[in-house]
C-alpha cells in the first residue's frame, strides 16, 4: 500500500505509472480506465444535450419543418432577423419581462422576510422550514391545475372566500389586468421557498460574534440588519435571484395550464410563443432560432450578472 | 501518453457523426404526398394484435373503445382495440409530433376535419381512395359528411368532389345543439338568433344567479373560434374566399363585423362572470348546475347532462328532461351550423399488418347494421340510413337535432396552415370576449394575420411568427 501523503503530492500524470492492480489487464492503464468510466456519461451528455443544441443551431439557419420533412434549405440569418424584428415577439418579450421582474421581486422580498423571521426563531425552525418547502416539491402542472380550480371565478374557493366577506367576484384568469398577476402569485406561492432556503442558509452562516459586538456597541436592530445581516447574505441572495430569474424567463407550464396565454395573448411568454411556433405550424427552423436566441439572452445576462457578483465579492 | 486523449476526442467525434447520421436518416423516405392504401384488404394476421386509436379525452372516446371491443372482436377475436386519449388542447400536437418523428404508436388517428390538409400534405396518412371505391358504399352517406371527414382538397360548397382523393371515413358526426331550460323560457325554443338573445336576457333578469347564456369562449383548441364562426355563419358572413385564398376583406366584411358585434356586445354580457375561459366541460357544468338559461355545446359531449349523478336539475333522467330541451341552432340571415365530428384515418407509419387491420376495421365500421349499433351505443353515425334509424333517434334527445342539422353544416378551412389560422382566430376572439381587444380591432387583426399566414406559405425564413 502506498504512502497516502506521497499519493496526494504526486502529479496526476505520474499516477499512471503505478503498476496495474492484480487481475487487471496490463494494457489497461489508469488513464484508459478513467476514459472507460467517464465515457458512458460523456456519450449520454453528448447525445442528449450537446448534439441537440448543435442540431438546433444548425436548424436555426434553415427553413426546416419537422412535419413537412424534405431537405433543410439554408436561409442563413433570416429566421433571426424575422424574430428580432417581429412585433409579436416584442410583445411576448415585454410580457416575459413584466413577469420575471414581478415574480422574482416578490419572491425575493417574501423569501428573505420569511427566512429572516425563521432564523430568529429557535424552537420549531426545522418543522417550519420543511412546511414552507412543500410547494416547491410539487409539480408545476399539479400546482397550475389546483390553482386554476381555486381561482375559477364561478366555482373557485378564492372568490367564495371573498364573497363571504362581502367582496365582489374577481375574474382572476380571464381579465388582462388580473391574469398576469395571478400567474405571478401562483409562481410566488411555489418558488418563494427556494429563495427562503438560500437566504436561510446565508443567515445561519452569519457569525454570531458580529451581532454580539454590535450589541455591546448598543447598535439598533435596523443598524445590525443593514450593516451586518444584509451585506453578508446579499451575495447568496443574488445567486438565488439569478436562478429564479432564469427559471422565470423560461416559464411555460403555469401559462399553459392556467391561462393558455390568454386573455388573447396577454399572458403569452416567450417560451409559450416558441411552443406555438414549433408545434402549431411546425416551423422548426424558426422555433430553433427563437430557442437559440433565448439561450443567448440568458447566457449574456447571466454573464453580466456574474461579473457584478464577482465585483461584489472583490469589494 | 497521448493516445487515450485522442481516443476520447475520436469517440466524441464518432458519437456526434453517428447521432447526426441517425437524425438525418429520419428524413429518408420522407414524402410530401400520402402513400396509397391497397384497394383490397391484404391478408389479416391471426396473431394477437392491438389496434390503437388516438383521440382526445371525452365520452365518445370511451364509448368507441367499449363498442369496438364488444362488437369488432366478434369478427376478429385476436384483435384488441385501444383508444389512447390526450387532453383536447394537446390533441393536434400529440398526433403531429409523432407524425414528425415518422413513427406513431397509433394506427388510426382520429383527425379533426380541418387537420386532414396538414396530414395529407405531409404524407402522414394513407390515401384510401381506391379502398373506398372497392369497399364502401359512398351513396349511403350525405355527400358533404363523406367529403368533410375524408376528402382533400376540401369540399368548399358542401358538395363532394367525385374526383378528389379520400383520406378518411366518418367516425363520429357532430354539431352544436342549443340546450335550453324549458322550465325557465318555455317549451318552444327560440327560432331566430335575435329571439334567442331576447329570451336569454329575459330569463337572466327573472332568475337571479342564472346567467342568460353559456358558450365556448376559451383560447385553447378551437373553442372561441368555433363560437365566432357559428355567429358569423348565422349572420351571413364568410370565413374566406377559398378560390382566391382571400381572408382580408371577407371575414371582416359588414356581415362579419355584425357577427362580432352580436357576439361581444349582445351575447357576452349574458354570460357568467369569469366564463371567458369556458369550453365543453365548463358549459356542461353550468347547465348541469342550473346556472344557465340557454347554452350551446357539441352534441357528442352532451350525454352527461342527462346523468342524475352529475346534475342538480333532477334525480332521474326524465326529471332532467322535464327541464332541459335540445334544439337545432336558431336561424337569422342563414341557417348555418358548425360541422363538428371527426374521421378515421390510417397512419402511414403503422406496420403493414396493422394498416391492413385498420382498413378492415373501417370497412366493418361503415356497414349499415354496425352504424346503427354504434348509434345505439352513444355514437353519432354518418350513414343516412343510420341517421334516420330508430336506434339513433331514440338513443338521445339531441340525436334528432343532429339529424335535422346535417343539411345546414359549414366547416372551417381545411388547409395545411389550419393550426395557425385557428390559433389566430381563437386568441383574437378570446381577447375580444374578455375585453383585451376592441371587437372591431380583433376581427381586423384576425383578417390581417390569417391573410399573412396564407400569403407567407412557401416563404423562406421566419415562418410561424
């Protein structure tokens, strides 16, 4: 048996010079063994993720249709130009922006507030945290379906409760000014726990001695929150915001179940629109370009955001 | 040692090339015209075989599976019939995504009449013209029904084109019925659209908590679009000029605008608050719970209204029928009613023995005695003799409505661009009904956007936006 210290100190290349273990073929070096073990996962990744992405990139430059078949003719950047100049796409982009900003802001405020309150509680913290996490564990389709029933203007429990306290009926899912709000509320119900969980991890990690020092200096609660809690939790919270914003940007399932994009197209998000382009007319080339553009937007925005986070860390 | 790295790179490249070849290979043999079914049914297998249909989830789908397994197996004991169902909103996608993969887990797709154009153009279903000539008595049908569920190009004038090819045979006929509360508006149904609106208004005023009207308004499937198309037809409008492929200026002409005005400004105010996303089930629920004076729904979906377990209108079927009446749609400037229902088709990607079985099933299903049995089992047949048979007319109070409506039917566009045309109409009518768009703007947008879809057929790049 080799000395463990010398093993960890050796450069990786030299590990292959170790003689094969008894029973192993002399031709099977450590490097080959590594390749053999990694290959299945790597091939799966290539086949299921990398290849479809590259294939979609190729199709995005063509007029290919999955149902019409036939050869894909190159149209170069025509799909991209059409998407970027389409008023229909601009409308969906604006709806998506409203949704992302509304949902993520609400979830961040609520998630952090709940985490802050839970972190100050000593007894029952575990049970409370687990209970708050339940919505996050449900399928968005299931969440959409039961919220659809609850928000039904005629038969839903929400309007029934409003009626019992003397308030009028609200058309939650069929009016332009309430449908998007309903989507934001449902998404917030499901995903606030995610922000709460990350914020709670950050809050728990704040060293107690900082608060003790602040107490000795007779710092107020607000001062402690502003100068100790928030600055230390902020970077972690921003990462949670990044994850949620990316998720919200590609929202599809809740829209599909709750409003079908209606009334009219007023709650159609970009993802929902891509679905229509891809499956109603089977314009696969255009849908691929649309998808690629969405991925590019997420990558660029995420990069800018990460740079800001790194700068924050350096500061 | 360098070669393991090279092996890794080589493996990656091989994998990418292989997947590319596999993916590209999917298009081999892709055809843009439908393959032909043989005129004679090939020899059928004696091995156990499951014949799979695909339809959307509604009572006729369950009725078909039960009926076929009870009756068809008397002739073909080795065959099991399975009707796979998907939610209505996914119906088109569920079929056409499989068509796109050139592999289907169904043998008989039940296509809406308007889907035929897309399926034929893409070569997804068999051309059964020769099979029909040899095996089906075409004179036993109302020509328009035979054309609507199988012919492409579409029968525009309501007459079958003898020279056009056939790609399907009728499975289930359907149209809208007017469901009215006899105990609230009287035994005689309104004869005209104006009278219907007046009766609904009066009933709503006299019965707090009960809305005057209930109809399809949702923006999924073809819900809101069929509602507008129905009112458009009744008020003398047209959906398009098929020969000139012109929609702009046709659907939004004076008659079309009047129809939209009637729908949004006269009918919508008589519906329940929040009914802007109602479709088949919601309209039935409103009727069954006694919340609507007059409702419009597809006949094939109306059977549940007579089930005392689902209704608050009575404890027995007779008691419910004492309160509910079923009538043909009121007339106004014309007597047009929407054509519903679907045909059976044969997947071009099924195995030869399953295609043979599918053809045999279709031949069996279209026989006079089987059509009558199908009617008795809850189906709506298409053969004229079955439509006038006591088995059909006595099976449900709404069946006579269908029989009386056959000569009044009008369908939508049966073109490859159907899915996009219906989406444009659905979203705009839904927007108008829910106050998200002014009715006139909504109708003009429908005309402009639909015309854009027809005009951009064949355009390279950016299609589908």
